[in-house]
């Protein structure tokens, strides 16, 4: 692996590079920081950089920067930290006020520093690694005594640059910070499509694209979470690119709260890609000598289309975001009690379910909602995290001991951020509920949101959860969050004299604080993230939770679309997928057990079935699935994900694969939602990721096939029934799927 390098030329040019990419910053004629390049690795000397950096004014007729330079304007300059209104009318990265006076900051370069290690800091989610160049560029405004440090981190193994910023008030007067974006990437052209992942509850991360034109396209969340509706991952894909070729830039945020990501094209057809905390409903009181640091953002590049960008995103998260405890490690196969029992929890029935799970090969039994307080429905008990002795008269510790004695891990469902009306907590601490002291206070899903901006709330919840964890020797937590934040107001912030605009950011910092307390006290605890399903599927949560429940919609057909979109920005190792009952609870569809498994196997496998009601044939099939998944889990969670279909508008068929690093083993999944008539020969699926010079044994076939044939002609898929070929057809009816395992011989 080629190490990262940083070349500094007379403190005029800064060139970060590894063997995949280069990122180049220059100092503009006015002393501010400009952006020169991000893309494939370049080998440049100072003379070549000077030619690239020669400013060419395209902004005739616009306001110029100074009376002494009629040729220079920021309106058409690519910048690292743009400020709105200073001859640049595009969206800016930073905005402050002194009282009612806006500060049009003139942030000039002062100095730089370099470190070569980025340690993991559990208190704040961010990228980490020890093979890195970390560049810090300091710029200051001498009029207002404002200092900003722009941070850049480049790891040796990633085509990605991590960016964040710290602003410090060096004056003797308070300022109000209204905007601080984590990253801005200016590109010299606009020949791209803007890709984002949109949807709603049970339909998260559907792929959407928009061709760029002069103006702005953006995605955002003001839900208090990254949300079901949008996701922080966005991409610019070069027009004309294919799934496997062409330039693609990715942008993601290591953050779980309100965000804004946008692409703006100006009149010169330049593109500005930005992401950060959403500036709406955000403000931060920056007292003298105090600082504020933005969340980290990840800029990614691939020359191999969306499939290549997906691989870069996955590799980066796997190596530099997910906790070392879980990197490359197998995950437990869970059996969750929800669809078998819902709120009707009986220890004897649950133990029979766990015993059946043990028989088929389950690793971990997870007791879902309903074990605490007096909770018989979703309208009570949140906030009172003590066992319901009506359901567990011998205590939860006794039940957990019985699970552990069977050789199973034990897991529990929590929803720590919420509180139900009429609970002990809400009666003792009514001002812990988010909402103004007067006027409307909405209730959603029979629950209120707790004020995680208040450290006392976090401490109380940790104490309650720790007692349960200690009693049960807990192995696994499913952390749920089932409603968005409304009427955002913190009594705690009001008492502290802080602006209410700080609430949303302080709330998510409180969430991170509870994660930190739990993982510091219980470092081997596996916490699976969940927010009404996929409502908080982001790198911030992934930093603490190595896997996240992809969606409450577990229907295999819907999961194809959801998992496909999710795979563009996140690794398979982050995707928690369960095989659940049919008809499916969310859409009422009945799909074959084989398809449900074939879809769920591309991620972290789990089950949510009442095993006590299944016949022996079905149990044997489940046992075989788990056995097969265990053999393939290392490949699935650590291999390279390859997108094969859809390659265009045909979303009736999906195909993807995982392949190991030396292309000696691959697992291919093929899915057809609806049967199609008129087919007389089997399909072929080209596998361009295999080695031309190897031969591969396919499934149980006796004759190996050369990689060149599989790359250029393709893998023969099972024959589909077309009305006249009943004697040869393997796939028939709707909801077809197959898995094909290839090993080099």
C-alpha cells in the first residue's frame, strides 16, 4: 500500500495524495484558500501547479474584489471556505453575526500543521486510522478576530478525503454562529447528475437522480434525525457514466441530526457540492475564546461509476468508521421475538422459541418491545426501564440466565430517547420533555421526546440501562427511535441562557454521549441502531452501532430496492436484514422463503419468525440457510460488493455479487420480481470482476468455466418457465431468486 504524501510548495500549494487520489489546495491572490483539484492521483511540481492556479476571470460585469485588482473576483473562483456576499453569491460555508451585524469574513491563510495519526475518539463520531496525513490550515479575519481551522485527513487505503472545520472567537465579544458547513467541493464543470437516496418510512433510500442545470438542487432533513425521507449520502455522477465506468463523486456526513446537502451550478457552469448541519433552526452562541467544530464529512471519488463509488464508500466505512471491535468480525445471527410474540411475552413460550432457535443454529435471542414497565401496547412505559414482573415474575436476570445456559447470547430492545405519558419519569421530571412551556405540544406514536440536550437526562437513562445490562449480562441492544422531533424547545437550554437554535445539535450530541457511556462501561456490547427502521441510517450511528436495521419493511421485493440504494453509500456489514413471516406485515405480500433468505443474506442475517408454529420441513430449510450463511459470512461482510443489475430502466431484475480481494471466490445473487413470458433460453449474467486467467467451479457443477467466459459471455442463470419448457425450467412464477457460489480451481 502506497502511503499518503503531503507536498507543500512555499505555503502556496498543498497537495495531499495517495496511490488513488490527489486533493490540491492553493492560496488565492487575496490570501483566501482556493480549491484546485480532487480526482485521480496527479504527479505535479510547483511550476505545473502555478499554471493550473492562474486565475482566469469569467465574471465580466460583476462586482470586483478590490479597487486595485479589476481582474479578480470570487464569483468564479473555486474555494475551500466560501463566504456569501463577498463577490461570491453562491451558498457560503460559514456565517456569523455580532448582534444584528453580519460578518462578511475575510479569512486569510496564516499557517499549516501536519499530523500522521487520527485516533478514534468515542465521544464524537469521526473517521480514524493510523496511516494518514492530517492537514490543518489556519485562516483568520483580523477585523473581527475570528479564526477558522480547516482540517483534512487522507488515509492510505481510501479514495476519500475527510473534512471538517473549527471556528474560534478570538475577540472579546460574543458572536452568533449561523452556519458552518463541514465540506465544500467546487468543481469546474456541471456535466453531472445529482444522485440521492429518498423515500419514507418502510420505503427508505430509493435511488433518485436529477440532471444538474444552473440553480440549486438539495436534500435535507429537519426531523431531528437524518430521517426516512432523505439520507446524508449524495453523489455527482458524470453524464454518460455507466454502472461500472465514468467519474463519480460521493459526499457523506458522519452525523445523525439535521443536515443539508446541495449541488449549486452558477452562471459559469461550475458546481459547488456542500454538506453540513442544516443552517435552518441552527445557531450557536460563540462566546469569547470559545470554539465550535463541525461534524466530519467524507468526499469520495471513483473512476468506475456507481459500482466503484459504492465500493469506496463501503471500504471507507468498514475500515475507518466502524469500531475496531467489529471490523472484519462475524456478527451473531439473531432470532428476534417481535413477530412471534409482539407484546404478549410469556417466559415459557419465549423459551420454547429460543430452544427452537438454538436447534436451527441461531446465535442470539433478542427480546423485543414489551418487557418493561407495564407495557402491553405502544402507549405506555417508555422511560421506566425496569422489568415487568407480571410477565417475568422471576425477574429478567433469571430469564437471561436460562438463555445463556443454552449457549445463546441475549439481547433486549430499548427506546431510550422517548417517554410515555403517565410514566414515573415524566411525573418526576416534566421539564425533561421536549416542547415549549406554553402552546401546542404534539404527541406522536403515543410518546414524547426526551430532552437529550440536558446531561441529566442522559445520566438517568444510562443508570437505568446499566442496571438492566448488569442484571442480564446483556450481549446485544436494539436501540430504537420511533418518532421525529416536533416543537423543538429545551427547558434546560432556556435555564442555561443558551439559544434554542442550539437544541438540535445538542440533542444529537446527547445521543452520542449515551452511546459513549454504554460502550465505555460495556466495550463488547453490540448495539444495533434502529429508528422506526431506517430513519437514522448514517455514518454517525454506524460509528457506534456496527449494524443498523435497514427498514421496518422486511418484504423481500421492497428490500431489493432499499438494500440496493443503501449499498451505494454503506457496506453490507452495516445492513441488518431479517427473514420474516408471510404474508408480510408491511405490504401483505407472500414471497417464497428462498427469496426472503436470498435477499437477506447480503448483509447481517437474522430471523423474526414464530419457529414453534413451523413444520419440520421449514425448520430444516432454515437450518440449511443458517449453515450456508455461516460458510459465506466472511465473504459477504468483508468482500467487495459488485452491482450488476439494474443497469438501466429495468427494475424488474436485480443482480449483485460479493467477491474476495483476489477474485478466487464470489457469491452472486439474482432476483426477478415478476415472471416474464416468451423466454426460450436462459439469461446470461456477465461477471466482469472475475480473473480472466482462472477457472471457476460454479455451484455443484463438475466442469469449471474460465473467467474470460464468465466475464464476456456470462454466467448461465437458471431457466425461467415460459409455458412450454416445464421439463427444463428451474424458475417459475413471480418472486424468483437464486444464489450462485463460484470458487476458483
